C-alpha cells in the first residue's frame, strides 16, 4: 500500500505493484521475556535504552527464531542497532515486514519504485539549523493507529555529527510523582500534524532539498490518544505525548493544557532517559514508537546524510486503567 494525493484527502490509499510484493507478511512474536538470546548477541548501548545487535545479516531470509530474538531485544531496549549492513530497499522492506505490515507514511514522497520506503536526506548545500525529524516526537502519533516501529538504514553519513537521540518513555512515566501519574491516567492527548505538515509549514520543508514533502490541510485534523497508554506487547504503562504532535488535552482549554504539556515535554526528554547514536554508513536503527521518542540533530553542514526508512504498522493505543 502507498499514500496518494486524492480528492478524498492525503490519507487516501492506492494499491501499488512493486518488487516487494512477495515479501513475507506475517509478523513473528517476540521470544519470551527473560529468555537469553542464543542466535544473536545483545549488547546494551546506554543505561536508559538502546542495544547493539550482533551476529545477524539483515539481507538474509531470517529464521523465525532469529526474528523472535530481535523482537525481544526491541521490546527490552526500546531501540536496537545493527552495524555493517548493506540493504537494498527491497531487502529493507522484507526485513520490516517480518515485524508487521507496512504503515503508510503521510505527506512524504517515497523512493521511486519503492512505495514503502522514504529517503531521509540532508544535502551538503543545506545550511538551516534544523533537520528533518529535528524535534522530539513519536512517529506520526497523529494517526488513529500510530506506527509500531521505524527502521532507519544509513547509506551515506557525514564524517562527524548528525547523531540521533532516543528517550525512554517508560522511565519518563515512572519517575513522575504518584499524584501526577494518577492524574495523567485519566487524560487524553490531542495529536495533530498541524505544526509539521500543514500548508503554513511548506516553506520549512522546501529547505530540505533532497526530500519532497507535500503539506496539506489534512494535517489540521486531530486524533485523540490516551496520555498514558498500555504497551500492546509488554503490558507496561508508558507516557504517550510529544512536543511535535501533541497539541492539547481533550476537554481542557489551551491555556490550561500548555503548562502541563510543556512540563511533560521537558521531563520526558531529559538526558538521563536517553541514548545517542553516532552513525556510520551501514548502520540500521530500529525503534519502538510506542515507548520511545526520538529526534535528529542538525549540527553539521557541507556533508551529505542519506538514509532509507521503513515503517511498521501499529494499533490504536489502549488507555491505562485509572484505578
């Protein structure tokens, strides 16, 4: 499936015939919690989240048991990294589909002949002090069913800088006071792409010369999600708001919601909750949008940064119980 502009709106879908049509479609469940991996290696990357996975070639047709251990590592660490991979778009799609069906990517033109892949690009000529994905966010939380995960493959990277940072939202929730946690469990956040992909933002996206982003009034739509969700696989409660897409609280006046959302944005992305990845060509990062936020840094110009991203479909967030 791929996104197409249509009279019905930017969210309308069209069928696409591609060379990825024969890729596997059945996601593989995670290995049991607490089970030590025996087919891959898992090395923690930071104290808060993140792990480096070894002993696997993502180009190969992976056994289900290997996929199950990778998925367990993702659930345990929030974001996982693979070094020295060299994936074609088709191979990246095949790997992505082992974890779930494709999640359509709104507003962003896909790679030619590969509608499930987008290119995340910063060209050497770009001098703006911000990057695509340069604000803390959970990918497309404004959708009714936000993505489960995102997979980013580094093809060309600068010799330094342009890192990506992730923040653990289990920790963000668990370190709040009991009183505030209880309050948040009864709230619903209003999510929207208005401050990212509405027409007022087209001038910003035009500065990304290596990408085609088509803003639309569709971005002004809103979607309500629980502020505290239950992770569909781990069963743990997790904070689910972000500075980019959470624009309000359902039933609250804007001037009431803003101070609380601003506090949560600062709290949830503090350094002690994060891990930072220094990219090398061939790296692959796979993160769980249900329990981490992320942002890209724009601290280097004059060098090209070219990556391919695929997105795994998710489910409507389930609210945590209020008692």
